[in-house]
C-alpha cells in the first residue's frame, strides 16, 4: 500500500514538473537552425542577404555580391558598413552645436534643449548640419561585371535560374545563377572578427573573359536614408591604387580616409578605368577566389584568403549557435509555430550580424542608413536586452564601454540643464554627441536603460567585479533621475515633467507630466540603483529615497492607466491611440513595481487590445504587448500579439522586420521579438507557471535551453 501510494504521488508530482524547461534530450541546434536557411529563387529586392560579425556587415543581391545596387535602392540597400565608418562634410559656416539650443520655461526653471530650430537662419543651419553630420558611410559597392556575348553588361533581368541560400549555421551565402545559360556559382562569407569578406567563384564566364570584379565608391549624400548609390560629383572625393601596396585602394572624403585591400589567388590585374571605379580582371580559369578588407588605418594588414575567411566564419557561427539559449517548436500543431520559429532563428542571425558591436546600433543596423546612420539610445533596450536573456550577455557587454566613453558629454548635458549626474543622449553619433531633435531632446525613457543593462549583466554572473565596473555609471544615472522630477509643494509629491515626451511620442513636451510607463521605470531603476549600493556595502542615497517615497502614483482613470496624468483624454482622442502603446510597458518591460495594480493593468491591456489603432504602430510594440500579456497570465494573447497581421509586424523572407516604404528594415522589432520569446519561455521573477507566454492547450510543444529569466 505504501509503495502504491508512493507511485501515485510520484506520478502526480511528475505531471506538475515543467515540461519544456527540462528536456529529456538536448535540442539538435543545427537541425533547428538549418530548417530555416533562407532560399531564394528570384530577385526580390526586399530579400537582400547579409553576412557580418556584429561590427561589420556586407549585404548582397542574388549574385552573392553587390552587382546591382541601383536596382535594390528602393528595397533593402546593398550596404557595406562598419561601426567605425563615419564622415562629416566640412563645416564651412563655422556652425556651433549650441546654436541649436532653445530655452524653455519649465516648472519655474529655464532649461535649454537641443532642438531643430527653424529660425533664425543660422540656428536652422546649425540644426540641419549637426543632424546630418557625422553620418555613417556606405564604404563601397563590391560586385561583378557580367558580360553578355555581345560585350554589353548584363542587367538584373539577365540573371536567370536563381538558386540562392543563406546557410545560417556557417554564415555562408551560396549563390547559383545563369547568364545566357552559363552557370555562375558563388560562395560569400564575412570574417568572424575583421571587416572583410571572402568570395569564391566558379563559372565558364571566367574562362571566357566575361567576368570581372568591380569596386565602386559612392559619395555620401547626408540624406536621412543614404542608400549608397550616388556616383555624381566625383571631384568631391578621391580614390586611387596605392603604388607601394598592390591591391590596396585608398579612398578619401574631406578629412576621412579609409582603405580597401583586395587580395586574390592566381593571376589577375587591378585597373582603374574611371573615377572611383576599380576592376579586378582574373586570368582565364574557371575558378577565382578573392577577399576584400576595409580598414580605417594605413597599417599593413595580414593578407586574408578565401579559405581563411570561410573557416573563420564557420567557427564564429558554430560558436554562436552552440552558445546561449535555444528553442525548438517541433511537434507543435498551432499553425503559427513554424513561422514564429523562423522569425526567431532569423532574428538571432540578424541581431548577431547587425547589433553586436562596440557601439549602440542604429535602428537599421549595418545595412542601411536611417536618421543619417545615428543610434537612438532609447532603442538600445530592444537591440541589446535579448542578448542577456538568451544567455549571451557578452554580446550586450560589448557596447557598455561606449557609455563610459561618452559619459563626459552626458554629464555636460545634465549640468547645462541644471541637473545632477548624467543625462543620456537620445539621438547621438559615434562620439556620443547630442544631435538636434525636437522630439528626441525631450525623451527620457532611455535614461534608466543603463541600469537595466548593468542589472542584467550582474544577474548573469552575480560577480562583484560587475558591480565595481559599472557602479559609477549606475549611480550617475540615478543621480540624474533623482534630480529631474519636480516637487509640487501643493500636491506634496514629485512630478515627472513637465518637459518630457513619453515613449508614446504623441504628447507635447511643455504640457506633459507623469506618463505611466516612465513613472514605473523611474521607480524600478532608482530601487535597483539602491540595491547596487547595498550589494557594495554602501549606505542608501537619501535623495533617491526621498524621490521614491514621494514620487507620483501611476495615473488611473475609470479603472485603467492613462498614458500620462496630463492626458486624461488618453483613450478618447484618436491621435492618442496611435504610436507605441507604451502604457503596457509599465508591466511588460518592467516587473511589478510599488503601486501598480495588476487588475487595473489587465483592464488597460484589454482596452488597448480592443481599441488601439494597430496599423499606426512600430515593430517592437507587438513584443512589448506580448510581454505584458505573459505577465498578466494571458498566454493566448501573448502569441496573438507576436503574430498580429499588421504591416509593421511583417517579417520578410530574410527575417527583417518591415515597417513601411521609408523604413524597410527595423531591428528593434527583431530584438524585441527575441526578448519577448525569452520571457515567454524562461519566465520572469516570481512567475509561477512554466512557459508563461505559451498556451497550455496542447498545441505548443516548446523545448528550450539556457535562457535567463527576466526581472
């Protein structure tokens, strides 16, 4: 009887165990990854493929190189970008950044913000110049010259029988196509560490002398979205073959100089038939291999071969896929499972290529320019948090030293405005300089992000070294946060604003105060900074505690949270039901904070779900909504949010998150998807159910490994 009872208890207990987090057998990671290799059979200009290493990326058309950049201009451009490749046009007017400053009277204080001035003319010119400069460079267009039998160059329409595949496991683009029935086969890789690609070509066209390699240098336009295909005004820059170093091409624009080093196997000649146009002509043979390495210094580099680069690529990608987290939906019967898994695998690839460098990335990564190629620090949450949650915190940590580098500038902004600590920039550049922006200058939700990143890195190892390394920046971040709120003596509480724009960019800066998401984030970040003091054996900061004790409560009306206390009509005006529904971030991106009522948040979620104008949203809004649904115990809604059939939730064949014709790729959507999946799978602090973001309806079979809980 005792044994029978024991077996019954064991059987009952086993049914209560997590069925997905404890796998009987490890996930066959290579199998899962490779079933989502990208395969193309036509020239889709929105399906460009990219190789890279997080600091450098090279995007190709169906030839495996950048043979037809003009044809892809209005799709996903064929970019060659690095994290160091920046340029500024000469400041011929001697403009100064401070000429864009505008003074505002806020809460009884005069505070200056760097905005887009429309007058006087000199201030307007300064605003435009410092928005446009520096801008990220398209380093060069590296493609083929494919000659037809009549000697004319083939166009994209002449490329037939296309079979192109991105092999995710080793980072290889394998391209097969025909020109006038002659087959061309190309393998393209990026080096795992260096800014270089390796290419191998096999084709009868080589033997027939009908195939060249071409490298062209476009002139930057300083446009919002420079596609890198402007070849006019050649006199404004110079390029030439270095006499002492055959294969090296030197390109100079104003004060910016960089180098492209071509290296090849066998015989070939490098020619310069016209300005900024270089041709590498192989000797007749059916196989040709070459490499191209971009660099910003003149130091002689070790020559790289195609074999060296392909081996480096394979190792780097195998190491990536075998590290950190993994997920497998095989066996799921929900019809959306395969597509969701595809988006996850391709988002991991894309964020590793585009967002894992030493700087916060721009929203379009290292493929195409947006906002002149400049990073937006509020988006760094979506670009980077998922790395830590997927068990790869070192990829997030790569960009943390940049904050140390730009800390003096952030401190100067706070001092200029009369606040303590550091005020983190919103729209910035590689040097951390603030860029004029009438919206960005007033955003504050990027401010607590550094504390989020530092806390995630600490949780990954709980090492004292992490606390010591980042504590100065954590505390300086919190010092600003404690000095920024305005104390309203009539209401006897601290007010966040006036003088801010919430993450939902629909409210005027000079009128807005106490947005729900920012209030919750302020509280969480200050409390977390105090925990860092405690971990280091330090006394709590009394100024932080005072703000925490007297910070305004989250604004509620009719049992739902408002977008902001200053907007009691949040849900009655159509214009306030668009853009980011960031009110949900207060209990999606964040855990339960003091004063937040989950019943009120559930009401808010349901109202937003039913009435929001989802067609006027952005790619990370869907993952954020899924995270809130998971915390509220609504897993069906979490999956529904991720798979919502909305244009800005489109994931192209190459995995990129499409927004609109202006913003064809949007990496915060990819990173957001990964952050949401990690939380929906591994859970969050104090959650009591396994896989809290996936329905327990028998349709989802979710195996996962090595992901970290969200706070």
